[in-house]
């Protein structure tokens, strides 16, 4: 039976999985959600010993029901191949009494690779399935990682163009170099004068412009999204947590049916929402622990029931979480309102008009599965140093936020449930912050010059993704003001 997808803002909208992937965002501005969360067809015991690819198929076939088995397996085969630098794709590493799911072994050394390796294949398959005759233009806003991973995934994929916007000065040196050196005839990247929320808002406005859609269609283009607002990005992320549970079972770390906690560093809320969906599929997750940096809008939401973006936007050492408008939270809001589209649309309207909204007491009652914490800049750095000094294991700044929140949660609650931390980026991606944290920054040494130091300290070979950018030619130099993004897109597409 085909699983249909609905808009969070309009009960009459209903599309297939492939149509939802192609559209990215519903015409009414809502996000596509499955009409129900399907159960995992495998028993927990059957997860033991499955490869990442086999786990991906077991999860994704339940959500992407209008893809044939052959189509889905081919997409998985193309996505999870030799571009990953470990055979396991996502190793689960035990450090002290905590498990780190390393999601950064792909082409751009961040967790976005895991989903963005498969999205282009899902999208081109969906295009053929739906007889799309227009070139698909992928628009993406990035706080540092999505952009490069999306460009790498879509580079030279036939029938697609990709345009990425990132905040100038709001990403690490390595992140920026990865983007501006990306090859591909169909790839463009633009630095905007503003922050990530400005970039995200600009992309959403373009998606919502009927006049722009008509102008694009007349020239043979249609928009889609590579951000986690696209269900084709979100579904592959569910695989992380199903796979982690299977590995814990396989390694004898837990008994079948034993609960685990999951700690996720998040800004846009997609990665932790994927863990929530994994729980609803049947994975025994006790608490979903949301870890924020100093831009703690999500922490405050879980603590008070009010989501309020009216605050200072802070640039931190964990820039991929420097976000004040967490787009994927809308899917949770829809769920905890008992799938009330009118309530969801009302709250999203308030967010747009006033910058904040408050959920009802009944909605708050549906958040019992969640806990939340945040780490200051100092606490983040101290955590990197503490883990390194104690174990020799080096983590990046985003993972350190989660590690701090995890430790704080255990101390605060006395909960002894085993914890899995989503380790979302390689320390090489944020080398200066990491080396400063462990006291090995060599004074005023340039960020890129510290890469060799990190290799010695971590005893982990420099990833190919880093080696490749050191001498790469800068190919993209476009910049624009945040309110000129549509004009820039038109220039790129020759409209």
C-alpha cells in the first residue's frame, strides 16, 4: 500500500513520496509529512549484523513506497559506496560509557553527506517516475555543511542545477573553501551579506513566489530543495538511529528491547526529528535529547513551550547550529497538535508575523519523549579538552555541544540509560576551534596550517576531503545582499 504525504498546513494536499521529494516544499508553504509513521518490518534481533546499506533499505522502503525495490536498492548502491572513507559508513565508537555515531566519513566530512549522497538519486528517479520534462533547480540555504554536501551530491547530475546560499563570515574557513572550490557545470554558490536565517528566509520566499515559479516554468525550470525540509533528506536520516541500535545489539552492548537515549546537536531540528521518527517506527529510544549552542531557541522552546526567535543571533564555534528559525520543528508542531493543519498554520503565521508562538498545554504534554540542554562556548571548548585529555579521542565543536548536554543530562536526571551521541562533523572541519580547545593552536597560526597539528594530536589521518581543498582553485566568488537573492538566481539561470 502506498504511503501518502500531506502538507502540515492543508489537509486536502496529498502526494506520493516521489512527488513530495520533487516538490520539496508544499505550495501552501507547509512541509510534507507521511500520513502515518510506518512500523519497521524487521524485528530488533534482525537488525543485528545488517550493513548500513541493508538497514537503509529496511527503513526507506517503508516511507518511499512508490519506489520499486530495484529503484531503491540502486539509489542506495550509488549513494553508499567508495566515497565514504570507512567500510562501515557510520562507525559506532565507544568512548568511556558513551557511544559516538560517527556520521562524518563521507565526501565532505559532515553528517549531511549521509542523506545528500542519496537525495540526487532519489530525485532523478522521482523525476523519471513522474515524467518531469523540466530541469530541476535545487535551491539551498546552508549554515556550512548542507551546501557543500548538496553541491557534491548534485554536481554534474543530469537534469539538475544547484544554487547554494551561505552567510559570508558565518562558516568556518574549511567549510567556505569546500564550497567555493566545488567543481561541476551545474553548480553555483553565493555568499550573502547576512546570517543563515536570512538565507533560509530568502530561499523559502522564492519557493513561495507563484510569479517566480511561472517565470521559471516558462524557461523550462522547476524548483526543489536539498535542505532537510525535503522529505527525501529527512527519511535517510532515520537510518542513523536504526543502524546504531542494530550495532549496539551486535556488539553485545545492549539486550534486545533495551532502551537507549539519543543526543543530537541540532539547529534546524531535522536530525533529531529523524530520531523521533525512528522511535515511532519501533526503535526503543527512551529520551530524545536536543542539544543547542548559545543560539538556544530550541532549548527555550522545550523549557517554556514558547518558540521565540526575537533575540540576538550569535556567531559561535559550532556554526552549523547558528540558527534561530528551526524549519523542521514545524513537522513536530503538526504532530503534537494531533495533525491539526489549522493550528499548525496559525502558529507558523505567528512566527512569521511576530517572531514567536506558544503551544497549548495539551501540545506540551506530547513532548514527554524530549529533553533539552545547551552548552556555552566555554563549556563546548572545555568538553573537547576534557574528552581528549581523558581518552585521546578528538571531537568537533558540534559533537562537543552534544557531549556536554549528554553529561549534564546524566548528572541532572541520574538516568543510567546508555546514550548514543550523533557525531555530526569531523574535527578537521573546525580545526582552529578544536585545536584552541585542546591547547595546541600554536599561537596565531592560520587555520589551514593547523591541519597537520591535528593529524599528530588525533592520530587520525587527514581526510581526503581536506587534502583536496588545500590546493584547489577558487571557482565561485558571487556575493549578494540578503534581499537580492531572487535577482541572483535569475542572473545565474539567465532569466
